[in-house]
């Protein structure tokens, strides 16, 4: 099959690789009808994570079930499915506690920007739609494989509540989905820290009530003013850098929680500040499967449209341009059509 | 008055210092009938915190109101009061949110191991008993000024719940109060990590169901076995060192929370582990006043007896021996009688 492969920092190619196959009775093979590029794909692309040259990349996709293993009984070839980037059996103690991202049989999509992807633990992981959905719905369904549940997880971890104030640090696709999550959960004030006009605009469309373009101390002072001098009830940290984490703790009110979902890179948590202010930290890798039924319903009944984060669609052959566009922040998030 | 003063690492004295006076209309002066030494007093005593030579030390006490400022209307001379180590107005936004330790008018007891102590924000901070209590109750009432509410806060922050499993890292007085808190809250398994026989014994008296003497990986493996292979539902970190924090995260189940109340010293939080396991951190300086009404009732009706943490009582003149006894772990916690 044709698949996106990473060979060295900045060296993204479309290569011919072996088709994935059923390796265990719990597997399924999905023909990818739409995949996309994640902010976290940029870490190895930029050389900030170790890579194995030539490996496939991409962990977000939706598609049509092509083949299932013997233990997969709820799905059959032809089903349209959302593929959570983190595969889980949905039966172990961690899954039952809602932390499917720590499943004892955890797996990952490894060829989401390709023609086919193998899903381990297909029975526990996949969620299907009734019939093949309208093309117009595909971007929002694709967003459910990672970016939207990840923003949602930040809001859950941060304890967003109806009538409260929420600050979202980060205006990438995850941060924007965090805005959508916080507004959907009923936060009265949703403050996004962003200084890029197109992202500010989308944040407002997703329910942001305030946009703060300033950063650091200045940004923190403005947020404090908006929150009546006390700080935010909930903070969603959606970047993963030391600077964004420090901003998150600076704007959090005493007793609140920073919900974090950005893979941490070079973060030193300000433990003394956390202690003095009683500001907690919660979150981590999103348990996508936990939120899928609820989020799928919100998408299907038109209450949320997270697919708006895709502002560039490219054929698989042009995936390298997709990486460049996201790396240079010319695109918020790129949808790839195999 | 006579007061405990710290002059250099290890140099604890009883000195004659000026009596505290009403400096603001919100102040009260309390004649200390019992004070005590806190594990956190050992940091400056050991030279691990900066000090001002000759300053008074001690932040835990109970006593009799001697004098009140003009704005203090609920207390009068002669009242027996518990003095939270962290003084608060109990009316600001942070107090109303239950984080009195971040009160905008935060104050601290600074001469708890002395004859008199000044209480700022007396109206919001103090809690009185009906009449002067029996001498037998005094240790447990004294424990309410810091150590018991601090252990309780760890349990609240860690989300201890009825029927769950709780691990307490640390067998100091705070850790032991954490055990008492977790068992009072109905945790089914309360596992304390301790290798000192007298502390193990007190932990069992406070409701510990399991004692793990091993540390590090070995201790973690035993806790994992006790918790059915999944890890603890709640972890109370009651020390504040890097090693104790790492142990806490190692035994926490995915999706759980480490509640921390030990003033952090040299702690580097394992943010990558926290992310991968979705284990949160919450807690900090205890909002003593928040818990006082509930804890006072538990003490008065005999349901908890946190005063058992005091295994040595000394007159003020011998306070230096009290510091030595705690520093050398010969005593769990030392009560000082002025």
C-alpha cells in the first residue's frame, strides 16, 4: 500500500510498504478513507523525538472495515468506523475505570496517513456509524479519532463546569477543540490565549467568549482581570511546553486544576507554586474510546462540528506539503485523502 | 514572654522576646496552653531552609484568648480556641472556594512554641470549644491546628472514597493522620509505607489495614499486589521529598490522584509518567479552617483521636530536646507545654 513514512527530520515521503494484515484474532484492518496530521506528529518531524527511519507515521483515521480477526464479532467488512488512536480492549480494570489509554492491551494506530491501518483490540476500540456517512460529516468524524476527544479530556481533567470560567492555553487544533469542549460543557466564560487571527476566529465560532493575544505575565494579568481577580476555575493546557505549562499555572485560581493533554516536552512542573496555590494537575493521554459514544452523538445531532479544525485538505501524494503547512503554522490541521 | 527561637542550624533556644500585641483590629492574642513541633520545623532546624537568626519558630497551638482587636466579635478573653496555623478571613473568594490557605489576607502563627501567639484574622480563623476542655482532649485539639487537617487534606486531595484503596507514603505525624483520615472516610484498604515499629503500631491503631516496610521498586510491587495488580485508587504523599513523590506515582493506578501535603524539597515531578498513566497531583498547604468544624466534631464525639501522634511531652524549657528527638526520629511528634 501507499503510506506516509518519515526518514529523517523534515523528510516525509509517500512510500510503498506491505499491507497491514490480521496478526491476532482481535485485529481488524480498516481501509482509510480520511486521515490527518497531528500536532504531535510534528515532534518527530522536527527531530525532537527519536525516529526509526522509514517507519510509517500517522495515528488518526476513519474508514471502512476491510477484514476482521476471529474474535471481532461486532464489526464486519463494509462498516464505517471511527478508529481511536489508542486501541483498548475496553474490558480491563483501567478501561472500566475510564482510562482506556492505560489499557493492559493498549495499541496504537501506526499508519493513519496511508491506505490501510491495522486496529488491535478492534472489538473494544472501534465505533461504527449506521451506514456510510455523508462526506460532509467525515471531517468531524475524523476529528473524533484523537483531536476532539483530546480537547474534551483536557476539559474533563480540568473540571470544567457549567457557569464556570475556563482558560485554554494553546490555539492549535487540540486547544480549539478544548474551547469547543468547554463551551459545550456550559462554561460561562471561555478564554482562549491566541494571537493568530484565523485561530481566534475559529475559537470564537467554537464558543470562546474572550481572546487574549498577550502572553506571559501580561497575558496572565489580563486573564486575572477577566476572571474578577481570582483566576480561572479550570485551565486547559493544550501545548506541552514549559512556557505553556507555566502560563497555565499562573492563570489558575487557587484550588483549581490544570488539565493537560499536550505531550510534555521539556516541562518542569512548578511544584512549589502548585503547593502554595493548591493548583492541581490532571490529564494525560486521552482515553478516546471513553468519550466516543457521547461525542459521536454530539456530532451526529449537529451540536458540535470539530471538523472545522481542518483548514487544508490534501491527497496522500501531497502529505509532505501538509507537514510543511502545519510546521509553518500556515494550516491549523491537515486532512489527508488516501 | 518566653519563646522558642532558632539561631542557626541545630541551635534552638528559649529566649525572652517582646509579647505579641494587637497590631490590627482583626488580631487576637492567644495564651498558648499547648504547642508542638512540626515536621516542617525540621527543615530550617536542619539548615535546609533559610532562616533569620533569633526569630521565633512554631506554628501549631491551642490556648485561651487573652485579648481581641476591635473587629473581632465572636471571641472574647477566656475562650478556649484552636488556632489554625494558616490564618484567613474566611470571607474572600479563595476562602469561599475552600482554599483558605490562599486567603487574600493570609497570616501565619509565628510563635506557637511560646507563651503567647498573635492570630491575624482572628474572626475568620479561630474555632472555640464550649468551655475549657478536659486536659485529656487537649492533644487531639492541638492536632487540629495543623497535622490532622493536613493529613485530611491529603486524603481529600487524593479523592479517598468509601470502599476504595488508599496508600499513604510517609509515616511521620502527617502520614499517620493521613491514615486516620483515609480510614475515617471509609477506604476499605489503607496501606501505609512504614518501617518503624512504633509508627506501624500507631498506623494500625489509626486504621491501616496493611503495612509495607519495603521501599522503592520492591515496596511498589507489594502495593501493586495488595491492590489486585491495578495500583491504588488514591495516594497520599506526606513527606515532600523526590523519592517519596516518585514512590507515590509508582503505586498510583491510572486515572488516580496523588494528594500531596509535604512541603516539597528537591522534588522533580515525573511529568511523563503522569501523562502516560493519567495520574494527577492535587493538594498543597492545607486550608485548615475549612476542615475544622467537621474535625472538631469528630474529636469531641470521640470518633478520632489524632492526639495519639504525640508520644513525647516536654516543658517549653526543654524544647531543644524535643527538636533533637524528632530530628533523630526518637519521637513521632512532640507536645510543648509553655
